C-alpha cells in the first residue's frame, strides 16, 4: 500500500508540473526511500556476548553548550574469568566458589570481593593478587592450601584488605606478612602449632581473630600489639598457659578446650572492657588462681565449667552469669559473691550453675537469698 501511494504521488507530481522527465522522477523516488529508511531505523548494533552499550549523559550548565560524554565502551571479556561469575549489578565481586577449582584464576583489578571457598586449591602462587590491589574481602576457606605452597608475600600489596578467610585449610603457620588494613582474620580449623610474638605484628586495625581448632601450644605475646582487638577465639587448642599481655580493647576472650592450669594475678585487669571470658574444659585449680583473678568489674559472663576447681573463686558483684558445673567444688561460700552481706551490698548475679559438683543442697548458707537476690537461676 505504501508503494502504491508513493507511485500515485509521483505520478500526480509529474502530471501537474510537466517539466520533470522520467529520470528525474526516479531520482526523487530513490532519495525519498533513502530518507525513510534513515528515519525509521536508528540503532547501535552489539554482539550477543557483550553487554549493551551504556550511554553517559551530563546535565548542561546554564547558557553553555553541553559537554560530550565519553564514548560507550564494552567491558573486555577477560575481566571475568570463565570459571567464575561476575554479576553485572555487583561489578566489584567475583564468585568462584564450589567449582572444584585446583588453582586460582586471574583476579581483575576492579574486584573488591572475591570468593574462592569450597574448592580444591592447594597453592597460592607469588603475585596471585598483585593485579587486584583494591581487594577488601578475600574468601579462601574450605580448600587444601598449605603454608609451604604459599608465596612469601602473597598478600603484600593488598593495602585495603579488611577480611581474610582461610579457615579449614592445611596451614601450619600464620601467613605473614599480613596487610595492616586487616580487620578480621579467620584461621580456624588448620594445623597451626605456634604463633610467634611477631606473627601479628602491625595489625593495629584487627578487631577479630579466629584461631580455634588448631594445635597451638604457644601464643607468647602475639596479642599484645593488637590495639583494636575486640574478639580473640583461641578455643580447642593445646595451650598450657594463657597468652601474655591482653590488649586493652579486648571484650571477648574464648579459651575453652585447652590445657590451662593457672592464670597470673591481675591478668584480666589490663583489659577494662572485657565482658565475656570462657575457659571451660581446661585444667584450672584453685592453686593456680590468685584471690582476685576474676574480680574484674567489667566481666559480665564467666565460664569456668569442667575444670578442677574445689572452691568457688571470688568474683566481682557486677558479674551476671557464672558457670561452674562439672568441677570438684564441695562448699557454697557466700563470700565468693559478697564480701559484705546487707541491704546495700549484693551481687548482680542472675545465673549460677553449680550442678555436677560435690555440694549438697542443704549446704546453701542462710544469707544466700540476700546476697544473690537478683539470681533467677541457681542450679546445684
């Protein structure tokens, strides 16, 4: 129908004006068709394996000509390894987890969050992350990485790294050196046996350290310089003594399932923010504790269950939860909770567990209800 209309118009035009010959009519028709195609189809082609081009636009300043935006550019295909996924809506993340990988793919420079967990990776070659210096999160847990097959300075150029996950591997020592920017270090479920005093040197921004389920028998003073440390999990190891020099910033200390039999006098006093102390399943005895070892006003929860205590250690009146089950305690000493018992002096203790000891129920002193008036759970 369109062609018929055009031909009719062309004929009428030629009949009415008369001065145009047939060649001129044909030239005019060809010009008209070319103009129609240009106005109807205006597109920018792209290949199916590339992303559609993104056109940048900028608001023009008043009374000025708008500045041209940058030319649309396609992301090169090498920016995401074929073994991994790089979501378009999260361009700084690369997911390479759970793919039976035995090696580390190339990490593009734009990446900040990279996930290699749940693979079969056994080695990290030197310079593996030199191109990705903006990395903030690096997940390498649940692999087969050994200390002998790691580059000596593999993390050396990661100046922005905040979280490093290397739990569930075959590491025999703490990777070193580590970036000073690090905030969380996850090294649980490895084969680490010793943490030298300088192993964590310079990590002044570290807030959480996870070293549980290793074979650590010595920590030395490795925690001392960690000025921002809030949580230290050293449970399920072979420690026979507590780490030297706790940081002042520490709030949570987990030392359960070790072989610790003594704690130095005033050990917890250097950490005025300490809230939670867990030391169950150790070898603590009353001979290895001083009178005021646990008399710290900041501690709210203290777990000393399953040790070798024969007496209730003295605790501060601010303590709220005390777990002493599974020891060898044979007396209920109210002086352990209240040095003076009256209306104004009492313990804030809410939960007290003494079950699994040698205390008889009728051994509870008559002034216990006055001292422990806040307690809601007392198990004997």
